[in-house]
């Protein structure tokens, strides 16, 4: 049977999840923490798994996951998915790294063993966040830079960060780093 079935779901002799009171086959997948009880939705918070009939909402299917839990197959994972952009939020991010990316990742992990190298990495991440803010105007990057500066004592926490003169300074540092 599949290991996507919630461990608390009772199963029949064939390993299919069954309703705890009625005995018919059910979806049995774990409920999301994001869902909440509604008038026409998740009513039973005492059961941590889906009790919809097995294959519910999927044409011609009477076993397995319901339509809400991927019974229809859903979109393919990774680069085959139409919404795929860069994979940075993928649950398989590290296993999907190219050899060059894996090498850079390993170097970063090693850098945090050395205090001076770790500070350099944080400085570079801060500079990158500031550049992304200057390029995009997206305040999330500015918040990221402020947080890094505050947490790693690069600069005092401040509600106002003047980034107008940062371009020349950062570009000079980036050019120097690139030439090395």
C-alpha cells in the first residue's frame, strides 16, 4: 500500500484505509493544518485523516486518494510543472541542485565553520539583498537586508536605511570580488 496514508487511519486486510465507524474504504490521507472546519468542509477535527470515500471526485476510481488529496494525479512535480520557475521553494531543492550548485552549497556550509568566512557570506547576502531591492523596488529584499544587518551586527536596526549611495559601493565590491 502507499505510505501517504495517515498512520492513524485503520486499514482493511488489503491495506486500504477504511472509515473508523462505517468500514468502507476512504482516502485516508492526512488532513492539512491549513484547513479549518466549515459548514460544508472539514467537520471532524477528532480524526486526523481524510474520511472521504476512496477515489471521491475522481471518475472511474473507487480506491486511493480523493480528488482533494491528489487522486486525480495533479500536476507533475519539478520542471515539468507549468508553474515551475526556479525550484527554490521545492521540497527537493537540495537533491535537485546541479553539480556546480552543489559545490557552491557545500562551500557555504564549510564557510560557516570559519567565523571570518561566515561573516563574509553574511556580508555578501546582505549586499545581494540590497541590490535586489534597488533593482526591483520590492521591500521584502530591503527587510531581508535589514534583518541580516541587525542579527549579525553589521549595522544597527533602523526603520530607515539609506540605499541611494549603496549602488556604487556595492558594484565596486562586486567587481573586485569578480576579478579575484
